[in-house]
C-alpha cells in the first residue's frame, strides 16, 4: 500500500487491509503516515484480554471496545460509538494539524 493509495483510499480500503496486515502492522503504518496518524483508531473486538488492550494502547489505539455477544446490544453499541465519534468528539481541522 503506497502513500498515494493511503491518502486517496476509503474506509473500504482500510477495512480490506486489516485482512492483509495484522492489527499491529496496520496501526504502525497508519501512525507512521504524516496525515493518517491523526485518524482516531477504534478497535471493536470480542477480546476482553488485558494483553490485547495493553498492546492496542501501546500501538496508539484511541478506543478499545469489547463488542457485546447479544445482537441487539451490539447494534446499540455501534450506534453509541457513532454518536460519540461523529457528534460528541471534537478534533481540530486536519489542515491546522499539518501546519
């Protein structure tokens, strides 16, 4: 995945790359890129292992969420995640970060 691909990519591209790369490889690529490093990373996983949470934090994950097994609770969790990241969470304009 070249720099041009990363910068012009889409969520689909990032999602596809998770299959190709391990989570730590993918996070290292994202955090090493001067523009992509500002993208908040949310891990939605079934793992409740302390070691996975610690490793994710070490790699720069902004939020680690253990997904509920119950489907209705899962849907509610996804709504809440979207509400937080899209409406409540405030970040500066990316253009100001790159100055």
